């Protein structure tokens, strides 16, 4: 079965003013669609079509680069849309909040370290909050790699991902990646991150 572009769970305008509608529309309907189209083309007619995107990522070293780049792009963006929401942001609560404090010292320290992972990623890539050995950790990956991949420097189950490719922010923030990262906190869907944390740990 071919992979499909997931429907965005909110309108393209929903994350304004933090993430503008034009960026959201191009990012979802053009960039993510292209990853899906190219992934399907790369695996057409092979047994890989029967696998989930997570299963493909876990053994990504066995696949050619088009599967790594486009499969990663599909997984990463599917997660990205779900961990953002309108009327979101603020701070996590419950078990997730406690785990963040335990792993990073405080929520403020976590934000600083996560933002640093995004700002210091050279070129295109992602910053991640992952569950690794039952605990939270921060990592970053280049291009469309992700922590599920067997090639990742730091492996784990991603519960929050932030796209730091220029296409995620350039129209509104131009070269100011730190401004985009600062704005990202206003749209983080902590309820979804908590759900992913519960199933990952
Ligand atoms: Mn992107």
C-alpha cells in the first residue's frame, strides 16, 4: 500500500502568527507531499511497500538514499504536524513535566538545550526530544534522518521534533532561525507530546 500525505489536523492559518499560513501550506502540500511521492516511487513493487514507516526507519541502513531521505521526510513531517497545534504552547504537565525536570533540571533548562540543538544543527535537519533507555534526552539529526534510524548518532523514540530546514521558517523569519525557534514554543502541542511519551517509555 502506498504511503499517503496525512491531512493536517488544523487549518494552514491556525498557527499564525507564530508560523505563517503560506509557509504551512507550502511545507505540507508541496514539501511533505514530495517526500511521500518520492518514497512511493522508490519502493514501488518491492516488499518494502508492506512495511510501516517506523519499520523502514529502524533498518534504514539497508535501503538506498532516496528511501532514507524521503522515508525520513515522511515520518518526520507526520510527527511534526501532530506535535503542533493552535492555542497550544505553555508548559507540559504530569509525568512528562516531571520527566523533563528530572532529565534537564527544569523546563527552562530543557528549552535552552532543545533550542541549542536546533540552532547549532549546521545546514538542514531536526532537533528532537527522545525517549532513550526509558529516559528523556535531546538530540539532533542532519537532513531527514531521525532518531529511529539505525544510522542515527543518538537513537531513541522521538516524542517532539522541530524542523530547522530553512523551508520551515524562511518566508517569515528569513535567516533568523533563533526567532523561529523562540516562536515554536507557542505552538507545541504538549498533550500530544505527553501521549507519545507515555507510549514510548
Ligand atoms: Mn520540513
